[in-house]
C-alpha cells in the first residue's frame, strides 16, 4: 500500500555550501543603474566591483549566466585581495562550476578568504572539515571555524553549530545548546534556523512538543523563502497539525518549494496530484513531479515510483521498472525500499 511521506527530518548532513557575498547588499537586489556603474568601475580595476561582476555572471543578473566569465572576474578580484571573490572562487571549485571540480583548490581559496576575516569562507571551511571534503575530517576544526564565523554574525554557522551540539559531533550532545544556537540564528532572520526550530517543537526535542509553535516557526521560515520551511508548513496543512487542515494550502506551499528545486516538496506535490488532494487528480502531473524528484536523488520519490510501477498504480504496470527504482532507492539508503525488496524476494 502506498503511503504519504512524513515530514522531513532536518539534519546537518547534506546541507549545501553557499557562495558568499555581502550580507548588507545582496547583488541581486542592486538597481540597474548601480549594476552599470559596477561594470564601469570593474573595468577600471575596482576589486569590489570585479567581485560583483563575477556574481552577476554567475547568477545571470541582467546577463546570460556564464560561469567562465564569472571565474574570470572572481580571479581578477581575488588577485587584488577581495575576500568575497576568494570565497566564491572556493565555491566554484567545490562545485565544479566554470572550472574542473577541485576540493583542494576550494579549500585553498576558503583559507585565503578566512585569513582576511570573511565569515562566509570561515563557515564553508567548517563544512569542509566537518564532512572531510578536500581535507581530513575533523569535527574539532569544523567547530573552530563555525565558531569564528558565528562570532562575526554568520547565521548559517550558528545553525551548523546547533546541529553539531544536537548530534554530539565534536561536543557532548546538548539539545539546550542546539536550541540556543538555532534561536540566535533565527533572531537574525535566518530561515533555515527557523525551520529547524519548527522541527524541534514538532518532535519535542529540548522543548515541550507543541504543534502550534512548530507551525509558527515553519511559517516564519516559509515567509523568508526557505524551501524546507515551506515543505514542512505544507505537511502541517496536509495533516492538520498546528493549523486547520487544508489540502489547497498544502499544495500551494509544496509548489512554491518545488519551484525552488526542493526535492522533498516535489515528491509530496506529486503524491498530492496522484491522490487529488488540494488539486485536480492528475497522474501526468504526479508522475512528472515524482520523476523530477527521483532524478535529483530523492529516495522517497524513487521508492514511490518503484512501488507504483511494480503494482501498476497510476502508471502502466512494469515490474522491471519498479524493481529498478526500488533497487536504486535501496542503494541510496532507503530502508522502506530495502524492506519492500525483501518482501518481494528481490
């Protein structure tokens, strides 16, 4: 029997690195005349404007996205000592955007920027040490760099420290200290920390379980465009937890998160289409969203597709396709898929 997914369990593992730009003036919000002035200033050798031009080309702000051109501007700004450009050079190497992926070079550029006091670089260094990417894993060094970034006001580093305390990585496990860091980050308006607070209230970790407070924090996160907050707020609406049950609202929030590329939202939106909850039933739309999520690695979507194809529910029955998805999900860590395969004798 196909079952709806539970709310996502938020954890540090798998969280992406984020390229650093100025916290005070996001480049994407600069008016066109300012962007024109930056282009002219960059051409005259101004390092900050060069770094901004790199960001403009990386994100495609008023121009076609061009990672190679972004790298060129970042390199020129970094050569002049611009820490934001160095941080973004690290990001480009870590992701393999515009350059061959190279974790050691990513680490190098983060270290250079961190040495100049860049909080984003410090946070990303913490992540590299936490997962052992481009260097030997060290929770001690991860905590060191997260602390340094948090001292400079990095809300993402504060949130990461919260998860280190929650999971007991590098510290004695402490939900109280985890909550303290999440609240500090949430006070700075950081959506991911707000979503994490929502999960703490939903699960009753370090606080009395409270659906109303969970829904409150998920909404705060969702209204700040945090895809995880949107997805979990949608789940609250779908299940009538902390809010009045409302499938239409659930679909709306799932769609907003799915449009941001959040795979769990895609999976749940696909499920809502198949069930005809909050939206007209559509196996075409359901399959579209599930396939999109599965192709991006969501094990829940893979598992659902496997069961659907194997059972012929909502799709043309194909046991071979079903087993393919179930095996892929199991290899990716899905206990549900593994149990299903064992029941099928696969």
